[in-house]
C-alpha cells in the first residue's frame, strides 16, 4: 500500500507526535483484540512472554536490516524520551571531562545545558545569533583535542534546518536523529552513538531508540541510574525493566511498511520531492518566505512565515479549514512549520502548496 489518506482524515503536519502511515494504523486495529493468535492485544502481553519476545526480536532485526546497523553497534529500545538522553549521554560518555557540542537549535542547546552538570561543555558552534537559520560548514566547527565526544542534532525540528553532511571529528560522533531517522540511509559505523525519540518517523511516543558502539559502554559515572546505564541496558538487551511494548510493536509495523516503500533509499527520494515542492513554492512567493537558508534546509520540518504574526495566524486557520492541521510554528520560533515526515502523503504537500498560493492571491 502506498502513502495515501482516506477521506475522513486530515493532513496532520504536527512536529511530533505525528502522522503515522494509515495502513499501519489499520493493521494495528486489525490485530488489536487478538495479536498473532495469542487471544490478546500486545498491550496485554507480558514483556517476558514468548509472543512478545518474538515481536521484540523481530523488531530489532528489522531495524538492524533497515538502517544497516553494523554488529559493532547495539540497538536499545529505551524510555524517557530524547530528553533523558540529554543526561544519559554525558553520564555514560563524558567521564567528568569535556565534550564538544554543536548548538544549532533548541534541543542541542538543551542537551548542552544538561551536559554542563557532568563536565565541561565546549561549544563547537552556536547559530543562535541568526535565529538558528543555518548549519555551519565543517571549517567553522571548533573542535577540542580532549573532547570525549562531539554532539550534534541532525535535524532541528523547531527551526527547520538539517545537517547536509556528517561532521568529521577525532572524537566519537553522538547524534540526536529524533526528527530525521529512517528518512535516508545513514552510515551508522561513523557514529559512536545515535539516538531518536520514536514519535516522529517511527512509532507513537514512549520509545527512544539508541544505537551505540558497544566499545563505548562501561564508562558511566558511578551514580548513573541503572536504567540510564548503556552497559546495563546492553547486558539486559533493553529488558532490565518493562520496555515500551506497544511502541516496539508499532515500530515493527512501521518497519514493514517502510520496506514496502523502498526502505530508507525510497524515503530519501520521497522526502526530497516533498521538500522541493514546498521550498519552491515559498521561494516563488511574494507573501511567505522560508526561515532556513538554502543549503541548510530541513526536508522534514519546513519553517516559513509572512513576517506578520496576525497574518500567520490567519493562514494557520485558513489551512485548518481545508483539513491541513498543526501548521502553527513552535512558540520559540513563531511563524509556521510544516512537518513532512515519512508518512506524509505527497497529496498533503501538494494541497499545502496550493493553499499557500491561494492565500497569497487573496492577500497580495
Ligand atoms: N530532540 C529533537 C530533535 C526533538 O525534536 C525533540 C522533541 N520534539 C526532542 C529532542 C525532545 O524529545 P522528547 O520530548 O521525546 O524528550
């Protein structure tokens, strides 16, 4: 089944939790009362039962295959959202020493602030001066020789910028891929650690996927809580305590759907098409303009505005009346934001572009 929508549903441009593929929701509905002949829903299964163990093992393998995760890296299914990782990363990897943080948006800023509790944070860059409208080039990054790791956020959900390259550093790369994971192929072997909250491209909220180079585990500070220790979680295959069972099951269905869509290569092609359509429309517009600069623009979160907050609010209402919802930008950035994740049908993006043009005709 392709990426389509039935008539009674809206085009949901929410930044997260966000749109899920319709066929996945339908499959979850069909398996709700009796999952795989168990006579119960996944929500009712013990996480130690054979039925759930099968789902867990399959999901992990499907994820490994989908992102070609090398055997050097463990796949962890954790809780606590991406925000827990802001603390878990320095607790496990900073060794009370120093780390480089590239601050290119809201969440990398929050991660850097959290890390200050556990060691010395060195700013590799900070794009706050220009409203986080761009990603710095490699040559602009200031790298420290004693950094335990280099931290960055691949896609800035709020400001709508996305790294178009993988930074080159001597220190292990640690990356927040919450809002662009599974939207393109990634060479996981280049990273010490990748993490992502599930609620954008993967599953409902409640699951965080961590991919960690196993050689980095075991350096946690002595007071690190068990559930935040990568070493403990690797030893227990993420089952130190009850995992987010339902979200893991939903991820499994999303991974099946992704495979049918051509995997991460298929998604990369689609995401470029979706984003080009919107950015072309905004660049041609006399009323709206895109926030992020060309060369730094996100294919996942397209941020735009008119420059007049009242007009922006009118546009958000106009779009909602046409079934295009959740286009209001994040409060720290203002304006509009169209989150066009993997599950967004091209038809939704085309309808948004037409709506932008129609609103412009009525106002210019
Ligand atoms: N990182 C990024 C890139 C995000 O977009 C978000 C949430 N939107 C977070 C971190 C924080 O995620 P959570 O709410 O799951 O802690």
